[in-house]
C-alpha cells in the first residue's frame, strides 16, 4: 500500500462528492447549491453525509430551517478548490493552452490601473491569460486567501498580517467638476456647496470617511444622485456635468479643458497593495520573480 493508501481504504471519497461539497460551500447551503431542485437537494445531502462519515466530522449544521457549512467544511472547501485548480491548470498546460491567472480588484482599480498596462502585465507573468474580476475589497481578500484569485489589489489596511503583500502606492482624492463651475465659483468650498453633485451610495470605508470629512468642514453638497461605483460617478461627471469626489487616478477619464480637479487634503488617502496566493503562483508555474515584476509594473 502506498503512502496514500489510507485515503482509499474506506468508501465515501470521490471526485463527484468533493465537487458537490464545493458547490454547497460556495453557494452557502445545500438548497442554494441545488437551485431549488428537491431531487438534487436530496442527492447533495446524501453526498455530503458520505463525506462527513468519511472524514469523521460535521461539514454542515442546521440553523433554523437551513443547512449551512461548518468551519471545518470551509477548510475542506478551500482544499478542494486548490486541488481542483491544480488539476484544471495541469490539464490546460498538457493541452498546450496557456494558464489563466485571476486578478481581483474594485472596478475602478481595474479600469484605471490595470487595463492601461494589461499587455505589460501579461508579459511580466509569462504570456498567461489574465482574468480580471470586479469584486469588493473583502471579497478580493477572501478570494486570494482561499485560492479563487491568484492576485488582488486592495487597501493595505484590509489585509491580514499573514498575507504576502507588495506596496503599490497611495491614492489621493479630488473634486472633479466642469471647468465652468470652477470659473463661476472660484474656490473648492464654493464648488462643493454650490454645484450639483453626485456621490457613492452609503456603505464602505470611503463613504463613511467622506461624510465625516464633510461634517468636519460643515460643507453641504447639493447631492442629486448616489451611485454604486467610482466608474459610474465618473460617467455622471462626463455626461451630466455634476461634481464628484473621485480618486485622482480618474483624471485620465476626462478632457482637461472641460473637467478640472482640485485635490482634497484629507486623511482618507489610501495605500494600495498587491496581494498574492503563494500556492496559486506555484500552481500557475510563474517564475519566482514575476510577482515582484508585476508589483513594480503596477506601482506609481
């Protein structure tokens, strides 16, 4: 019997059962994974029970009328995801197809920082296929930790101490508004309070700090719209002529003869970092220095 003989000495372990459990863990519970199909739900439940018997630990628990995944179940799901990713990449490589490398970040970061350097990023990583995934900060950090993402670009303060990171730089913010608004008002405060503006929807660190900043200054913008992303905000500035606070990296979006910006000297300037999953980097067959090259390329 070889060194993995114990894994196969008992029944209950199979690729199909592991695949089912991963689907359950990613959906959050059996009912969602089965998409409301009673037959599949019963099948998934049996397969999960087989794995629980095999591993000797509960992988799910009942909470009210729902079945949710336990902490041990989430650990197993991360292991399954990594192994399936390894197998999938090996199959792609053996078929002569390039490996896919997944990068997660906010939409504005992908649009204004990654896309302009996409070809260079591919070169730094060895002509891989880049898959760019738009996600919120917490989702990116979780995705890198469990292997769903190979790289992430997030705020430095959102990363746990044990995760490998490379500093990219600090992002400041400014008030973007039509040139005519600046010419008419003359000062930052007057544009902020006197010109129609748009802002992000409530929720998230930026919105909270922005509202604190307005309260400190006793400024009361004429808000006419709230939207879900910086990209949409930038679109409103261009299309509707409103004012909006945006990352200074958004300047590339605008015609400087029509839209002007003034930096906001506030405390919410953020440090962004590149984070990576070491196992994913090894799985993708990237060269040892490629991550550092990618960070250097994206830094400012």
